C-alpha cells in the first residue's frame, strides 16, 4: 500500500521585493536578519522598577503579537529590576540605555536578550566599545546601535549642521566599525528620524553600506492617527524594497496599539501571515444600510479570530456583490436585506437586522472547518492510500 499526495504545498504569497540579504543575529529566542521573519517590537510605558506592572504590560503585548519588548533603564533601581523582568518575560527583553554606560554592563549581566545603546548620549561610549563588545560576547547578548536624529554626536552635528541622512549614516557606520574592529558582529542598527522622508533616505543609504540587519522606526511619530500614517508610509517605502528586519511603530498611545499597527503593516505587504481582514466600503449616497455600524459590529464580533479569513461588508448593489463574492465570506446589502456569500456563492438572504449575527455564525463555521482541515492534513496536501 502506498500513499499518494493529492495536493501541492501552498505557494507563498507574492511580495513586492525579495528581502535584502543581511547577517543573522539572535535577540534571545528571536532571529533577526533576512533568514528570519520580520519581527515586531514595542516598548513598555510602565516604570521598570514596578516589576509586576511591567510584566503585566509585557504579557498584554505578547498576547497582541509582540515579538520583542524594550524596557527603559535610566537608573540603578531600574537596573536592579532587570534580572527578574528578563527571566519572567515571555518574550525577549531589550534594555534601553542612555547616558550611563554602567547600565549597559548591568543589563548584560542581568540576562537581557539585547541592549539598545545610543552612542550620541552615552558618556565616552566609543572608549568603552571593546569592553562592551567583550561582555556582550561572553553573555550571548546582541546589541542595537540606535542612532537618533535628536542625539547625534557634536562632531557629526558640526560637520553636517543638522540630522541629514548622511549624518545619521556616518554616525551608524562609524559605531559599527568600532564593534567590528573588536570582533563583535551580533548587532543591528537603526537610524531614526521624525521625518519619514529623511528616515527612508537614511535607511536606503545605510543598506548600501553593509549587510547589517536593520531595525526600522520613525522616532517621535506622534499621536495614534498621525504616527500610524507616518510609520506606514515610511515602513512601506522601505519594506517594499526588501529593507528592514525588525520594526517598532512609535505612537503616543498604549503600546498594544503599536503592535496592532506593526502587524497590520506587515500583513498588508504579505510579510506576515494574514489573519482576519475586514473589507468594507467607505459608504456613499448609494448605500442602503449603515455600513459603518455593520463593519464595526462584525469586527467586534470576530475580534481575536486567528485564522486567515477575509470578510467583505458591503453596502450597495454596485460593488457589493463582486467584493462579497471575492471574499471568503461577505454580504452585499440593500433594500433592507443582505445576500450572504460563502466562498463566492450566495448561501442565503437575510433581513438587515440579522446580517451581523449571520456573518459571525458563518465565520465561526469557516474557522472551525479551516482549523479541522489543518489538523487533519499532512504536508503536501491531502493523502489517500491505494493498493
């Protein structure tokens, strides 16, 4: 009796450009570099000294899809909290160090997966690179060289007059060369600016200078709406060219919101597996139902769904049937009722007040079937036995 595969492995979704080839590093259990998926980071907003609150926020971030978390370490009390946080966190912890070089060594000793250093505002940083590199190497700790437009070294600022892309990159390349001079290569680099145009230009220039893995970020991006737009524009421009290995969306909002935005950016570019996607029309004079209300209620009802499901909530007969037919599940609404589509076929027509309930019910059925198929299938597709 032999087994015959009846299916082919699914093709990977198309992307705009192949990843730029980089060296590979590890941030704890998470690989960073072109051989690994692009990871999403955030930073806690709690006082690091409040260990319970910090661990609670890390747990919330983990549940939202955060891969790596950064915690601030501006004081000795914060440094003393790092060993417990690093040990109990479900995801790798990066210590964020400014001003005091002694905290770099404290974070490495504490077992943090990585340390973010800002050479522009750590006293006599360049003189201590050899010792930092040795300590990091001894403990298996990676480093992020975090160059920031707001804290460039005085010499660089004097040369360029302001934080130009060239200024950011010169600073980054210089610091990278110091670590490499001492035989340390387990680092990634960021060159952050609050202007997406300057930020994109800096990363493009940096990507040409070496094969370092790059951490993308628009610094001080702003409140949720503005920061989301700026980050999406900047990250999209770079990721669409294959540039970027880990990202952090900086928002003046709860950190979980940063993770939601970051994941959605990656999903939109097919750089992270898609989960639930709601397609809804913007509404117009043709709409015969309250599309906003329908879309919000369906989104709320399906919150937390993990399977890749595309749901179309459409409000008129112009584009509605076509969009609903193309989705896994959809509704084309009008005249007080809605046609429910599943996998391109109309399965029923329901009154307007039953649309949300029906969509949620059908979505659950599809999700259950998808999960069952995944559990019962073997690699390569369904298999049958023949004599």
